[in-house]
C-alpha cells in the first residue's frame, strides 16, 4: 500500500512540476532574469536568438541570452499560449511576445521532462 501511494505521489508531482517550469519561465521572462531562466534549461538546449541558431550548453546559452537582454532590455513578456503537458510525452509549449526597449519579439519555448529543451526569440513582424 505504501508503495502504491508513493507511485501516485511521484506521478502527480512530476506532472505538476511541468506546469511550475512554465510558470517560472514566464516569470523570469517578464522580469528579464536570465539566471532564473537558465536554471530551467536542459544541459544542452536548442537556441535561436533572432538570426543566430545553435545547440548550446547551459553556460553558453546563458551568455548568449544575457548579451541579447543587455542589447534589448526587457520591459514585459505576455504569454499568448501555454499548452498543457501530455501524459505520454510530458511536453509543454509556451509562446508569447517579449516587449523590449528596442521593440517586440516572438518567443517560443519547448519544455520536455521539466526542462527547457528549445528556446527561440524571433523578430515580431506585426
């Protein structure tokens, strides 16, 4: 019985932590906190920052995003869509608009297994 309860608790905590990752990512983007955002990254993450795209380590990603935020100071982030995770894949997708001192950018984030595996900032062509 204790074993069954342990499995149930572990399962529920896993699924709820994916939502926490999304909420934490949105909060970090709203405040322009690179360190808080990078804590949510997988060890290797696919990054696109406008015209620069690569698969980077956590530390490389942090340096690149920090440089981007220094060049484009964050004013706000508005999430336009945050999908719920699926049981089979435990994935979640977030899209939104990053408002900076130099204009607006589209942001998309893919979360797998409670970690950000893809992070994209693209020009907002509205």
